[in-house]
C-alpha cells in the first residue's frame, strides 16, 4: 500500500507541476529577470538583480559567458534583451545604449556599443528595433 501511495504521489507530482525551462526563448523579447534558455540550450541569458535597483546580465554558451563588469540596466527602465541567434544577442539598457554581443566558437566574445558605433542599430532585427525609442531606432516620432 505504501509503495502504491508513493507511486501515485510521484505521478501526480509529475503531472501537476509544469516543467520550468522547457520554453525556448530564442528570438523572443526578454524584459524581466530570470534565466532564459535559447536555441535548444545553445545559449543562456541570465538577468539578475544587483545592488541599487539595478540589473546585471550574462549571455553564454558552452565555451563562454560574458556580460558587463558593472550592472548596466536600471530595473525600472524599459530595457530589452533579444537573443537573435545562438551566437548573437542584442541588449538595450533602457536609457541610451544598444549593445550587440557576439559569442565565438573559440570562447571569445565581442561587444559593440551604439555609443561607439551608432550605425550598429541599423543592423538590429526588426523584432528588437520595435522596442527601441525613436531616438535610437531612427523611426519617426
């Protein structure tokens, strides 16, 4: 009887609890803290709370994980992260910067900021650009 009860509880537990992390967030707008698995787990985006109402983020694959040295996102700002591909992530800090992060197979990373290369915004995918203010996207106000 005890064995049947334990088995029943196990089955109910499996059926009653949705599995977390089963959604693929590749090519999906991220606007809240959490851990997001993208492109069948080939990319992980982690957005975490930091001191002073700030957020920090990392993007990574099996070879590399990268993010800013200091928390760059104000939690209450309209920030957006868009994983375009398993090796390419767009980040808008909610203020004035768009950053393209590229991850390479050898473990290297490249950060390109719109503060340094303003034209980088014109390379961003439309799904991401729709979430940017007109002053950054070049869209009419």
